[in-house]
């Protein structure tokens, strides 16, 4: 109703103005019957009010739809179109909506093609990396050890690209099953043994009992790999440990990963899960990309897990994953 009144305000003022002008013309021409003039104005006013009422009733659903926000893109559709204005606007909106859907479909098609290209490219790059790794694994020359370390870094970088590309299509690429938490952790740690050995850092397990969790092993392994990589990267002193501790908190199973590294400044903690945020440590450690913890948070949310972080500068960082 308010929108209708605001739209008709100029017309109302024009109507009042033309009544005044016509009455003045008759008055200057010698017609001085005030009661007849008032009667004519009143009769004209009733006719004008009737026109406004008819117009509002005819277009009521149209104005109500304009005043109410849309809950979805298809809400503008109306089955009762009586006024030409409403019907024309409905056709215009439908035409725009169809163009929007076509553009969205084309964009989605390009995005799917891009993701498919990334997946194929990553798999193609992994093949020569695996071949090079097989070629140098039996060599004793320290130079080959350095090559192996760089191969691990390349492999992790490719995995990050692959999982980032697949994040938007996560629902099509995960399988939830019952997993032994200790088995998954030990398997991931074993796959990172070269990194542990190179940095002279040791894993320490504190699993009180066999906890079963519901998760996707592939995505969870990637999450743990990122946490372990960060923990080792920011542990600058040798002969330190990374602790893996599992326990119950109410109905939830908790996995705690704690390192003895440089820690994270308190001012950076609220933003460590933001994409591309490296913070103060990122300026000291050039390998930081700011994507590791972001991916960890996104994957945990999609898997239905909750993640917590605590850190003290020069004492270390603790990250907890809570499994429902």
C-alpha cells in the first residue's frame, strides 16, 4: 500500500492543481456559484478516488510482491496476472531469469571444465614425480636426499592444488565410514617420515583406547597432513616432539595435535583460518601460503567436524579436531 501511495503522489498533486486551475478560470469568467463549484470538485474527487481504488485492487498483488523481499530466484513467478503492467513486468523478469540461468549454466560448465583440467594436470604431474622418486630411492648420495625432499614438497603442493579445486564439488567426492582414529593418524605420520627425519622431530602418541570415528579417510588424511606439515615447519629446534593425543569430551572424540614450535601471536589467531593469511610467521617462514589452515577448516566443516586452535608464542600450538 505504501509503495502504491508513493507512486501516485505526483498524480494526486497534478489532479489537485488542475482542479484549482479550472475553478480559477471559471471564477475569472464570472461564474461565482461556490456551492456548485464545490459539488463539482467533490464529484470529481469521488471519481478520482474510485479510479485509484480500482487501480490498487487491480495491481495489489503486483505492489505486494514489489514490497516483499524474494526468498529465492523463482519467487517472482505469479499465477494471477490481471493488469497489463504486472503481466509485462512478469514477462520481463522471466526473460531476465532465463538469461541468468543460461549465463550461470555456461559459467558452471566452464568451471567444471577448469576443475577437470586441474585434476588431469595434477595427476599427470604426479606420474613423473613418482618415477623420479623410484629412480633415487636407492641412492646414498646426499644430493639425492635433497632431491627427495624437494619431490615431497612438490607432491604436497600438487595435493593442495587438487584438494582446493575439488572443494567446491566436495559432495561428489567423499565417502563417510567408520575409521580407527589411531590407525589413520599413524598412517599419515608414516607417510611423512622423511619430513620428520629431515627436521629431526619425533612423533609421540598418546592414545588411551581405540576410538572409532565417522569420517572420510582421504579428506581426513589430507587435513592431518596439513597439520603435521605446519607443526614441523614451525618447529625450528631439533629433537622436539609433535604430540598426538586422543580422548573423549562428552559425546565427542577429540584428536589433539600439539607441537613445540614458535607458536602464533595472539593477534593473528582470529584470522589463521582465513584464506591467504600468513600473519607474522609468514614473514619469517617464506614457505607459508596461508591456504593450509583455511583448507583444514573448510574440509572439517564439510565433514561435520569442529576445529579449535590454541597457541603461545615460543611454546607451541595445539589444534584439536572434534568428531561428532
